[in-house]
């Protein structure tokens, strides 16, 4: 009887993990399909919330040009410009190309804290604003190149940025895939042994074991240069051999967070934030043409802060959902952590898919160019 | 536990999918003035487009273009830009979709001809002129031309006065212009209104589609 419950639990956990991965892929696919329109196929109408977001963005965006013009003669219009830029940024982050999906998936896959999620969102959004300012500042203000040249520059940056997203996703997928496989072996083969040979083997024992594994892992992590992949691998394999049960519900993925995680977080920030926002570039060039480049710069930075708030909020939600899942999973050592590892693998895969779709142009971002 | 986990997951997935599936808002506004060209035998030979861009995009597009007289651009100075515009429009099928007797035509048009850009120094806006000729002149009872950007990066709209004309059309042809409600188009833009009505009639690309219908007996 015990055996069958164990088996069915293992089965359900696997089902949940597989279903999660499938759903993640499907949602990525549908997101992609929703954006590529073959000739003559109309997109669905955007009504309700989406439509409202689009409408508000359009409205604020269009107001920007008037405010920049007004600021030429009336300095107080600058306050209005800053206010509208801020609100525009908040709404605009709902549009594509601001890394909500990539950042959220990254945070989920990497078991990051909400604090780090917010820092990541702000850093990425500000980097995005800075890229736009640097491009327009150098290309337009200093060298005086054409819009086509700027568009071409942005396209190159875009390709680099999307390729980086794929790499960040691939790296996460590799690490998380290994963790999932390990947990799978522990839980599923362990469960079989558990079910047949020692049916009375209870959770208590697992608990203690996993705790010691956890501590061990941390000591190890802090004691050594944990940036190095090889060391990481040693650590993993050692855990595998010495404590086969160790990972039952130990927070092992945290080897990626903490102090060592920051330089990895940087790769995510750069991957997402490198690509400038097309709206910001147009606003900056317009401000430059009006002789108010600095007003454009200020507006772009304020926009970035607004964008960061939205992205940060969405990222926090994702982190909250993930830690809720973790709490639920913690009630079931073994299967719970297997499901969690499954979520992480799925989210890592999603980062990779987003990057690939962006790279191949199946997932549209904003266009920067003459059309 | 699995049920709760599954529902949490579903929420998470929806969140991530929503992030990935976001739609862009327009960054470019085009005010159109269109002419439908007829041959003497009553067939439609093509469409002549005149698209006026909004001031921000016009400033962006003219950035770095050399000008003899500050504040304005001649047609010749803008010729390379017009070439870029027309070249890149190809990828988007010129945003111009034709329907003949209710049937959508794929690749209906030849490459653009007679294209050039004009600059209005007072309004500081660019207007792109280009003619799209049908591969074969169309003689049909009903022709529909729709102009829109399916990705809604560009918001197309008709000008206020007489934005569509039939050139050389037989007397029995009638014109119907469908102007979708678009509160955020330049002509209508006012910051103080629309808070209450902002949810009305908002859609992307196609629901903003501007339809020109011509029926000839």
C-alpha cells in the first residue's frame, strides 16, 4: 500500500513537472505566434486591459513631443515632461522588449530573492536608458550620423543582447537540468528502494540528512572560490556520492544566489538591458533637434525608472509565486523538490526560448528604424 | 499539495507568458492621403500614397541628413532617405492590402514608383509619396484597399479633409471610406480628454484598419 502511494506520488510529481515544462513552452510559443503575422492574417483585437495599456502608452508618448516643444519656451513644462515620462515608463514596460519575461524567468530559474529581483530590474532598465542616451549622444549629437545608421547600430546591439539571453538561458538550463536529473534519481530510485525494502523509513530521517547537506553545501560554497565551474562540479558530485538523500529538500540551488550570484546576475542585466528602447531613441533625437538634448536625457532616465517599477513589480510577483511553490513543495520532501527542480528547468528553458525567438525574429520586439 | 503546486504554477506561467506576449504601442503616426488610379477602360491600375509622419518620427528620420538651408530639406536632399523608406517598406508589403471582389490578393503590387519625400518646415513633418501599381490592372465590381500595420508599431489614419480620391474613375463608381475611431491619432490628440473614454474602441493594427472600398457597377 505504502509502495503504491509512493509510486503514484512520484508519478504525479513528474506529471506536474512535465506539464509545467510543456505549458511553459506552449505559452512561449503562443506568445511568439501572437506576434508574427503572415501576410493577410489579422491580429486579434486588443481590447480590455491590453487595449487600455496600449492606448495609455500612445497617449503619453504623443504628449512627450508637445511637452518637449513647450519646454523650449517655458521652463516649467520640464516638470510636466518629467511627470509624463515617468508615467509613460510605467505603462511602457508592459510593452515588449523590456525584459519582464526574461527577468522573471531568470529569477524563477535561479531562485533569486525579491530584493535581488528588484535590483536586477532597476539595473536592466537603467542600462537600457543609458544605452539609448549613449547611442544618440555619440551617433547623433557628436558625429551627426543618420537615423539609418542608428537603426543599424541598434540592430547589432539587439542581436548581441538576444544571443546573450540565449547563453544565460543555456547556462541555467545546464545547471538546473543536472540538478533535476540528480533529484530525479534520488527521489525516484530512492523511492523504489524505500517502498520495497524499508517501508518504515520516514521523513524525519530525510529531514536531518538534508539539513546536514545544506550546511555542508554552504560551508563548501563560502570556503572556496565558488565561481569556478569545476569546483562547483566537484561539490555537486561529492554531495551526490556522500549523501544520496541529501538533496531531498535542501535549498541546493542557492549555490547560484548569494554573493557569488551577483556576477552571474550581471550577465542577465547586460543581456536584457543592452538593447535600447526605440521610443527613448526617437524622443532623444527629437529633443536634440529641438535643441533640448538634456531634457531628452532626463526624460529617458525618468522613463527608465518608471519602466523599472513595472518590471520590478512583475519580477516580485514571479519570485513570490516561486517561493510559495517552494513552501508547498517543502511539505513533501522528495517529490516536492523534484517538482521545484522541474519549475526551474522549465524557467531556464523559457529564458533560452525567449532569446532564440527574439534572435530569429519570431518574437517581435520594437522596431528601431525607418519602418 | 500537488494541486496547490499546480495552481501556483499555472499562475506563474500566465505571468511569464503575459510578459512575453506583450504588444507594442505605436511609435510612428502616419496621416494618409490616398488616390485610387483608374485606367480609361475603368480598371484600377494602382494606389498613390502620400503618408505624412508625426513630428517626432520626422525629426528622427531626418537626423543627420545634410541640408543647405537650416530648417528645411529639399526633395533631392531627402532622396536617399526616400529610397531607404521604400526599400524597407517591401518587408511589410507596404502595409497596403488589396481585396478584389472580397478576395484578398497576395503580392498584388509591383515595386513602388514615383517615390519621393517632402518636408514641411512649418509643421516639421515629412511626407512620403509613392505609387503602388497592381501587377495587372484590376477590373472588378468591388475593390477594397486596407492600410495598416499588423504589429501596430505604426498607427495609420486618414487626414481630416477628403483623404481619399478616385482619379479617372468611371461615373458609376462609388467610394466608401471607413475611418476607425482612434482617439490617439494626432488630429484628435488632446491630453485633457479621454480618461473616461480610453477603453472604448481601442484595438491594435487591424481594428484600426483604414478601409477604402470602391464599388463599380
